[in-house]
């Protein structure tokens, strides 16, 4: 396990950014200590690398979150694209270095003017095609379609209504998570995500359940809405619903 400071030093991503990724649910730590310190394992580091790759392709964080959390995210495909992108960048930078060294050696007066070295169209075209490939995934297209044109106010309203389900779940947390009432609420959560964001399969729902009980600000907000222990209770109800 690595602390958030160790991950920051290793990756070059600031602690503040890692904390923000945790807050928005893009990259959750593997666990939290009793003192609320974030701890990351190999799986989180691999996911961080994929997030950084998509940032290299200039995807907005909102889109990155939809892609890396989708059920059919292909890590090997992403890695192949990352290698190709880095090769193109390396070629582009080496060409610039060659021209700069030539100018330094023979002087500006004698150097041939060549602006083609600044042409990044090959790199840009690959980035564009890579984006288009990821934007063809069913989850991404569905998410983009449903959220297109949303205002910040509507975005907040969708989240507020979703949090109301945790308020209802909190009223049941002293019962068996397998009870009919809790299972019906899990179904409502699944339907709400499907209706407002993307098709929520049982696998996706189970992954979300782990986030709800993962600690940190997300769990704190859920427990604030439904009372202490609501996040943990919701996760247990989801596990039963998904047959885990």
C-alpha cells in the first residue's frame, strides 16, 4: 500500500489533484486508515495511469470517469494506444531537437527555414481517432446522450434526488439488508442510475456499492444523508442483490 504523498511523488500528480479525484469518484483509494489517510494499491496505480493517458488525449475528467468506470473498458487497448501516442510524441520532439541543434551549429543565417517540423497533424489525427474509438462504447454514448445540454443546476438536482434514496436507505439500516424494503431500494438506485446516466448492470452496481462503503468524503456524505452506517448498509444490500 502507498500513501497519497507516495503516489504523488511516484506519479507526479499533486496530492490536491489525487484528493479531488477521490472526491468526484474518479480514483478512490483502496482503503482509508482509522485516521482517514488514503492508501493505494497496485490496482489504483494502474487506473491512475489510464486516467493520465486519457488526459494526454485531452479528454475532460467527466468523460474519463465515464470511460474507465464502464463495464467494457479494455485496459490492453488503452495501453496499445498509449504506446502509439508516446511514439508519435517522441518522433515529433526528436524532429524539433534536430532542427534546433542544426540552427545552433550552423547559425540562424545559414539554416534552411523549415516550418514543417512544427506540424503536429499526425499526432493530432491519432489522438482524434483514439477519442472517436472510445466514444463509440455503448456506455460512453449513452452517458453523453443523456447528459448533453445539462446545466449545472440540473446536474445538482439529479444528484440531490439520488441522495434522497440514501436517506430512505438510512431508515432501514437497523434491519436485515436482505429485507424486501432494502432490496426494493437497491432496485430503485439501479433504475435511477440507468434512467439518468447509463445502463447500470449488476457488475457496475456492485462496483458502486464498494465505493459507497469505501470511506472518505463519498461515504461521509451518504452517512450524513442517512445516518452513520448507511454507506456500509447500502453496500451489504447491494451485495445481496447482486448475489455476491
